[in-house]
């Protein structure tokens, strides 16, 4: 089974081909930070944005500076060790590359948006000196530490603890914290601001969506193989976790929007967070708890692939052709 103790190294016969297909699809979705053009963003920051909007974006990039590093650390220290399927670990290897790419993207973002070295140093130390980001980091690290001492998943309680970690990072951190961050970016884009950041975020958004899809599939498989893991106590713990994540992110919203950003309120962000939290609970087969509508309708558009002139700027849906051995695996007729 997927959460069996040990480390299976045999790819044939393949027990979980869906993970291998996710790995192959991830390889096709390759982009580089150098493709992102921030030139118009600098004009926006200097002359088009209000002080409140600049405060929002500086807080946001401070969170980005360490957010994906925390996710990558959990992937290496916890997830890779305990998902006992080589095809799943192949996907996690690719995800680790993507997390490193996101870290590079946010490093470039900080170097571009925050030219003063002292201000950049403060941004990189945000989990120590900015309370709203520190609160989110404590939430993440609490769940990382919760299974730090697990060498193997030998008991039902071990597997339960591991799954709670996986649910936290998929549903709360990548699925809520980062989706909220993307919402601020797309809100600013809706006002005609920071198109470079939005273009890069399109690719990060796509990556994070696939990371979440992989994790939820792993959770679904584990639940199918061991249904008794998802008892009433487990479900109550997941709901409590999601409620805490919403509270953490609401505090962050209060900080980001403290200057009064025209067109976006803390109440709207809170409702959006509750809406997304219900989506994640539904993906886990649990009943929604907030039962609210999406307060940010522009986020619905992110489910629709962009249609732009390829020669004007590369769309986030672009895929590279990848050969995987056999001749008929090579994509020769990809539509651009």
C-alpha cells in the first residue's frame, strides 16, 4: 500500500500509474524565470500605485520569499520519505524542482521590487519580524514538526499523523495560503498593474494546482486503501486545521490591506478564504463548513486557459514537447 513502511524501488509492475502520468505532464509544463518581463512593473511601482498598494505588494513578496522554501523542506524531509511508491517519488522529485524554481522567481521578484539591501534583508527575515507572516510560518512549521520524528509509518497512528501533514500542506498552505496570495496579484492585474508579476504567477498558479492535485490523489488512494484512517476524529482535526488556516490568512489580509486598498476589503478576502476552504474540504470528501459564495469573481477566470498571441507573450498553458523513450511518445503536433 502507498503508506506501507519501507521503500519500494520497483517501477514494474506499476502500482500507481496515475502518479507517473502526473510526472510526465509536469515535465511538459516547463518554464523559466528569465521569461518573465518585470520592466512595466517598475513603472507601476514608482508612479501608478498608491502607498497602500505598495505596502500590500511588499508584504506579499516578503511572504513569497520563504513560503515555497518551507513547502520544499516538508517535501524532502517528510513526504518523499513516506510515500512508498517510486512513481510517486518521481513526481515529488519534479515538484521539488518546481518549488526551487518558484524560490528563484520570488528571489528575482524581491531583487527587482525591493532594490534597497536593508529592506530586502527585512523581507527575507519576515518570519521573524513581521507578525502576520510569523503566524503563518508557525502554523506551517507546527505541522512539519508533528512528524519530524517519524522514521517509518509503522502504526495506524503514524499514518494518520502523516496524512494530517499532507492535508495541511496540500489543502491549507498550497491550497489556501498561496491561492490567497494569487488573489492579491490578480486583483492588482484587474486594475492594470504589475503584469510581469501576474504573468509569472500564472505559471506558479498552474504548478501549485498540479501539486495540490497530486497530494489530493495520494490522500484519496490512502483513504481507499485504509478507510478506517478517516474516522470522526480525523475529520474533526481536518476541519479544525482548516479553520485555523483561515484565521491565519485573515490576519495576513488585515496587515496587507491595513492602508485601505480601494476595491478590496478584509471582509471580501475573508469570505474568499472561507469559500476556498470549503472547496478543499469538498475535495477531501468532507462537508463544507462555511457555505459562502466566491466574493472575488475574477478568480473564477483563473480556471480558464489564457488565449493570447504566442508571439506577443507566451501563455501560461504552454507545454514543451518531451520524448520519453518510444518514438510515439514524442509530441510533434502540439498546438501553440
